[in-house]
C-alpha cells in the first residue's frame, strides 16, 4: 500500500524548499510523511534545525512498496559529489513505480541515478547537471523555461521554484480538485485570494 511520502534529510539539507509541499501533503490526513536519513543519526539542516530521521535509506529500500513518493531537497553535499547511497535508493524506488521528486541541487541525485536522460526536467540553470554528473545524457530534455517539471515519474525544480514544486507534488498525489489546485497556486505565487476567502474578507470588513 503506497501510503507514505518520504523526505530525505542529511546534514545541511535545505529545509525550506519542500515546506509548502509537505504541509499540503499532510493537510488532508491521507498520507504519512516520514524522514529518511543516510543513517538514523540526527542531522542539522541548513537553517539550523536538528532532525531525527525516522528510518535509514537501507530500511526504506526494504519497505519500498509503501512509498507514494520520495522528496530529495537541495544541499551542498550534492555539489560535492556526495550522497552516493541515495542513488541506489532513488533508482529502486523509481523502478517500483514511486515518483521521485527533487528540488535545487537534489536534481543532481536524480541525474546520477540515470532518471533524467529520457524525460523532460529542469534544474537551477542550463549546464549545471552536465558539469557535475559524468554520463548525464539528458541535455536535450532540459527545459530552462519552467521552474518545475513533472515527467517520467520524476519532478524536478529550480531552487527558485518551491511553489511550482509544491504544485507538481499536489497534482501527482491528486490532492484537491483541479480548480482548487489552481486557486492554491495563485494564492501562494501571486497573493490572489481564492473566491471563498474574498467573500470572508468582505464579511469581516
């Protein structure tokens, strides 16, 4: 049963990048969110938050059939070429049919797993992936016009695209109706209140 969204944590992970997505995932109450670490040792985020992973990557790979999706945030370790244990886990989860989602330099982990060679994707800027991932063959599939792209069981996003990233995650998990998803995006991206909030504001005034 795919009932769990896994969020990868490690020392220096960018804690704000998937915050909107995680809040919306938990809001309906239908999905569990669990943190995954390279081990179960506590880690400290880029913003200074100490997080205790609930399970290790090895445990995740043993329980991959529960994965509704995996979220990989950015962090300097990806640019240093570290985090190799994640690559096998990403590849395995994707092979079981679970979407794998990454934002900022977390996209490099998906590229190292070979998931971006044959599907549309984006990242921080053109050329970053090719410069840091030997063997990457997805240059022709790179879309520099979008801040987030969903294709081929992956979601990729620029470090500037946290709202767009959340929108793609919401769509992938089929949260809310299509019209509510559009209202959600306009609210968080453009501060445009949805119709029901506009009505409440008028009454309150």
